[in-house]
């Protein structure tokens, strides 16, 4: 009788472990996607800030108070997004390169 309970417990345990591995894998994929999207967003905001600075330096708009306020606001936004990017960044550049490089076959070695 205890053998039946032990087998049932083992089957339930294996099924739960399979589910948890699948769930963790999906969670890691989702977090990686969020991390990449956050990086793209920060890059877009940096490009916008650069464009805004270029417009502000033009003779026509040089010293314009509204553009100056937009520049300060964009810099504040960049700082906030960089804080979030640090939270959601899963891999640094070196680790990402190591993960994406090809592994040589044993036959080639």
C-alpha cells in the first residue's frame, strides 16, 4: 500500500518539476524580451534628445526657452529610463556575446 502512495507521490513530483521548469523557461524568455524592448526604448529616447539638441542649436531656435525645457525634460526622462533599464537588463554585453557565439563541434577539435 505504501508503494502505491510512493509511486503516486513520485509521479506528482515529476509532473510538478516539469511544469516548474517550463514556467521558469517561459518567464526567462519574457524577461529577456522586456529587457531588449527597454534597451530599444532608451536608444530611441537618446536619439530624440540628440535631435532636440540639434534643433535647439540652430540659429533660428537658439536660446528658445520652450526647447530648453524640452531638453531638460528629455534628459530627466533618459535618467528615469536608464534606471529601469538597469533593473531589466539581464545580460551585460560580454555575457550576451558568450551566449550567442557558436560552440565548436567535438569533431572539429
